[in-house]
C-alpha cells in the first residue's frame, strides 16, 4: 500500500490475517486510517504481509490462534505498540477435513472447535480486559454461511461457525453497552483456504450465485469496516450475510 490516509486514532487486532479474508480486512481498516496487529501461524508469511501492508502502521505476531499464551502476547504487543485495542476481528479458522460428519474423527472436531470458537472467545476476553471494558470498541467474528445452513462435507466446520454465531450473541449481550459485537457469514470467498470448493470449476461454482461471481476478500473487508465504524453504532448481536445472493436460491428447483 503506497498511500495511506491520516491516522484515525483507532487500533484493530485481526487474527488469521497473513492472507485471504483477514488480509482483506486489514487492507480495509488501514484504508480508513486505523493501525492494526495481524496474526498468523506462518512467521515468514506474516512478515511478508506486514511489509506489504505497511510496517509503519502494522505489526505481526506469529502463533497458533488457540494458544492462550499467544493470545495474551498479541494483546500485550498491540498495547505496547499502539496503546489501545479498539477493534477485534476474529478471522482465524481451520477446516482440516472434508466428508460426512457421521464418520468424523472426534479429535478433529475438537481441533476445529479449539481454533474456530475457543480462540475467538479467548481473544475477546483478552481485548475486553485490556482495553474495551473501560474504553469501548467493537468485535467482528467471521462466521460462515455454513453456520446458518446445512453444509454437506464440511459439517464440523459448519457446526463450529454456528457456535460462532451464538458466541456473537452472548458477547453482544454481556459486553453492551460499550462494546458492539457482530458477525459476518460469507459464502465462498476466493482464498487459498476455500480453494477446494471452487478450484478448477470456478465458473461452474459462480453460476449458482445471483450476482454471478464468488466473493473476494475485499467484500468481507468492506463489511468488517462497516461493522467497526460509527455508521453501525446502533447494530449489535447481528450476523451479516455476505453471500452474493446464494441464499435466494434456497428451495428453488
């Protein structure tokens, strides 16, 4: 990013942001003047992302999202670097298996929940105590369309994202009035994470969408920017579906 606007004074932590949706969210928040801390498992990829986004306004902390020590370090380093944590975007997620949920290894299910749900709760607790409890802010949880509808072959992922939607409700109720908590439920977004759902058949996959294309990270970045802005200051506990209209096809032969 060669040119950035004047600083907004706001700071965000974005998990799972070395690429894909998280990276798109970082771009959107930087574009309005926020400073950000991004996380990711791969240290080299994270360093590349920081440099590409702009190291003068971005820091990166590598680690596993479900690791409580990592969560604490992320919040501590953000406070040290920027002095505040106004926004949290819980984007880190995993889906290590495809197949019927009836045959799912329960240890795999536990891993999915640890990464997709428990980590989000952990980060929310830590940003709340570090800054938001006394100063306010907003949290955005990246859920999924799979969390609000049946999802053949990615059942564990869908169940975990349904839990993320309910976690959003619980946090929104408990953290009000100072902190708003909402979630975003994307359909298929063109990222490495979702490549198995469209790679080699993108035109076919996109044909079922009323808007005639798959999502891109900036679609979700724009939604996250809205939900962390003053324009959404009377919105909390909601799940914003960003799906190119695919749910319009429900029940249509």
